[in-house]
């Protein structure tokens, strides 16, 4: 129901996002992507990459519900979306994580708790503490894909340009987004 046309910035092949998402969907929820030929009022504007929106329709397809909290972690050359614990005030997180679902205190409190557990729990008990809060296997698959397919604009390099979904049971899922700089030479602050 929505179009998300991309100009494939820094991707002269126009293949990176479509290929990355096609591979990623074999391992975790990821947007569909394809190529579209854009014609407006009879005038040809070129070929664009079309990527599925991270919205309620996406959540319904992958998780069987439209409910839950969704965040986008937008591009940031400073790499601030690392899930670092910044204290208990949601204001510290709002400039880094853009909530795309209902903006309520409970969702922010849960995200802050995830960050706190990730950053303050001793390594010996981290796995058991994270299990109820985070789809750990999914997060590891996300990180493996981000690293192996060289996402030069994602979590691995800039700790940005990814999505977060908290399902109805309270578990977080880390999902890919903005894959136009995959399959490229690594750089950035990460």
C-alpha cells in the first residue's frame, strides 16, 4: 500500500539493497525489495529500487499481528544507535531512536530496560537476562549478515540504519533497514 522509492545512493549497480534483503529474508524478517520503472504523466524518470516499509503490514506478515512497538534508528555518521544505556530518562533516547508506532511511556521504558540489561549485566549472566527481552538468535543472525555482507551504513559500522520491533510478548527483534551501502568497502567510526 506504500511506495518507498530509493535512488540507491552510493550504489552505481542498483543491486545492493535488493540483493541484501533477498539474502537476509532467508535468515530473519527483512523488507521485500524490487526494481520499478517510474513513469510520471507519460514521462520516464528512470529505474528505482522499491523497498517495503517497516510498518504494521510488515509486522503482520512476519509476526502475525499489527501490534507492538516499532523504532527506526536513522542514519548517523556519529553512530549513536548502539543500544547504549544512557540512563532512565527517555529524552536521552528520543534523539537517537525514532518511534514509528504509538509513542507511549511503556515502550520507551522497555527499550531503556533492554539497553540497561545489555550494558550493565555481567557476561556470566547476560544470556539468561537477555533471553526474555531479546530474540538473541535473531540479533546474532542480524549481526552476522550485517558483518558478512559488509553493511557499510548499518549497525556494524555506524550503529545506525536498522529497525527495532518489540512484539506483544515483550521481546525485541533487531531488523535490517537501509541496505544501499552493503557489499562495499568498510569505513566509518565502527
